[in-house]
C-alpha cells in the first residue's frame, strides 16, 4: 500500500511543483533569457570549435546543450573499436582519455552505436578547453 501511494503521488502529483516553478520562470525578465541564450551559445561555440580543431564529426545542436559525436571512424575494420559498441567506447574514454560521454544508443529506438553524447553546460571555458585537450588524444591513442 505504501509503495502504491508513493507511486501515485510521483506519477500524478509530480507536475505540481514543476508547474509552480514554471510560473516563477515565466515572470523572469526577458534579459534573463537573453543572458542564458548568450551564455549557452558561447559555450556551444567553444566546444564545437574544439571538436572541429581535433577533427571529430559532430552534430550542431539548435536548442539543446547536447552534442552527438560520430565515432564510426573508430569502428572501421582494423581499428581498435571494430565490432565494439558505443558503450565500450565510452568506457574506454573514461579510463584512457578522462572524459565521460553517454552512449548514443540510449537515445535511439534502432540499434545505432555510432554516436556518443557530450554536453557543454559545464563550468566555464577552462573546463570545456580541458575536455577538448583530453579529447585531442583520441586519434593518437586509437591506433
């Protein structure tokens, strides 16, 4: 009975505090949202410029702070990750490169394993530049 009650409140009542928060957010001045847009546009550009510099193919998000990076170049025959999943690639990256990503297959209904997902809503430019610096080692360590 207790679990059922908690389940009911979590599924039915969860939106109530979110709705109250949304009302507060709707009353923020436009300058608040303009500042957020500017901040995240800048962070996105810092991260995408870094990915471009090191030659990693990626999407260009239009309304999110997530970037999908195509790892299919690392999954070709003769390469270390041939026949390996995006999950294994992400695990390798954490251990070897020191950067975490989420396997892209988590976001596809189809069995797609060629993408990993990063987000650029981290700290400041130094954090993003450090991640790019670490990611630049991928090509060197891949062979």
